[in-house]
């Protein structure tokens, strides 16, 4: 069950509380964007007459003018109306995460009380040790878990077509966000999805200490044997993006077509000397005692369906919050449970434009 909590504004008039109609805020927002009450009314799906009547009613209640009508030039918000709209937006942004958090807890409590039959949790994810631990923790919660390790793009495709309830994926920061992150973010929809950040990490070149590889050019010039991640993985997309930025061709990389499905697998091949260098995650390189040359910072996310079992949704939210706690001092609150627009901002992948 999904419970939704929202912020409502009300004023006290003659000792009685009166809730401010949400339509009023929509109309003011429409006037600010379109410069005319007619446009605002049409966007809100009401008649101009109804919109004008509502505005006049609230001007009387506030004792202040809301619109500055200009003959032949539409309308503009008065300073009072602009301040009212700005205050609502600022308050909404500040409380949105808190309301969502409490709504999820209420939903989880209700679902737990109902004791409904629990569905198997289907997870499609890019390889990550913390996801493997999440699986174990969910099983201790007496949930059955079906997990498939695929690339980030594959995980999101599984999730979008309904073959998974949870997807794990990672997105690069910086310039690569314009291509790699933008491509993957398009699979997400705020209406249906809840997104949680699990961790920040670094990708780079992994090589043996006795034969270190410090840059992409050296892979080609020194004839290193490379082992790649599979097509469709975000790691592969990121590596391709780095090659392209330097004007290097995949065909020039010896072993580019040799693929493995996890960071652990490519690191193991480097350790066993079946390959000289791989592109992977720092924690894995450290685990195998490999030299590591950092190149890209990225963030790993989990997305879960809003309609899914709220007990599991709450568990995933708490799990991610606990594991990403060390990053709290360096990030804004909305980056832990980002909307699609926030992800586009964080990953340099563009913005939603206000219509």
C-alpha cells in the first residue's frame, strides 16, 4: 500500500482556518510562466471565468492584490503574489524529502499490519558487493530474492519492462554525464520510481604492481592485453566515452572484445596474468592488491517501484541511507533520494525545463 503525504497551506480568517486552494498556486505559477491568466487557466484545465473568480476571492481574503493586469500585455504577479509563490516552493523543497520519508514509513507499517503475502523481490543489477549484501539482508527479512547480474543498461531495461522490482545501476560524474548518464536516466520516471543513492566510488585502470598502466594511451602504445566489461554495462559505456574523448579507437585496444561480467572477474584475470589491464572499480583493485589509476567518479543507485511492497521499499531506503552516510557532509539532502531532475543536474546530463 502506498500512502502519500502532502503539504497544505491555510490561513486564519475571522478565527476560522481556510485551506488555500492548490488551484490558486497553479494559476499563479502559470501566470509567472506564461504571462497571462488565460494561459494559466488553460494549463490548469479550468475556464478563464473560474480562474478569475478564484483569484478575486483570494485577493479579498488576503487583502492584497495578486495580479497586475496590463491592458493588451497580459498579467504579471504582484510582489506579494511572487513572494507567496516563492515561499511555497522553498518550503515544499525543504519538506519534500521529510514527507516522502514519513509516508514510506506509514505505508510500511500498514503493510506489516495487514501481513499480506510477500512477493519475491526480483533484482536486476550491475555488479556491486553492497547489492549482494542487500540480498542477504532481505533474505534474513524472510523475503525470497531472485537476482540477476547484468550491466546497468540491461538492469534498467529489465526494470522498465517489468521483469525486475529493483534495479542497481551507476552513473558517471563530470563530462561523461552528458552521454552515459543521460542515456541511462531516460529509463527513469518519477511517477513510478523511487531512487536511492547507495554509494560514491571511482573507476579507473587496474593493473599489476610490477607492470602498472597509468593512462589509456599506454594500453595501446605498450601493447597491454586488455579485458573489457560486457556491452551494455555502464563501466563499458564509460570506458568507451574516455576512449572517444582522446580520439582513440576501440579496435586499437588489444583485447577490447574480450568480455567479463563483473569487476571481480576482470581483476582476477589481471592478477592471473591472463590480461595486463582492466577498467574497473577501486575497491576491487585494492582487494586484489592491484595498482589503480583513478579516472572517473561515479554514483551507484537503486531504483524500486513505488507500488511495490512498502516494507521492502522502507528496508531499501534505510539500507542505502546507512551505507551512504559517510558522504553526507559533501552532498545536498536531495541527492540521496534524487528525482530525475536532480540526477540530471548532479550528473551534468541536462535539466527538465519548466513549461
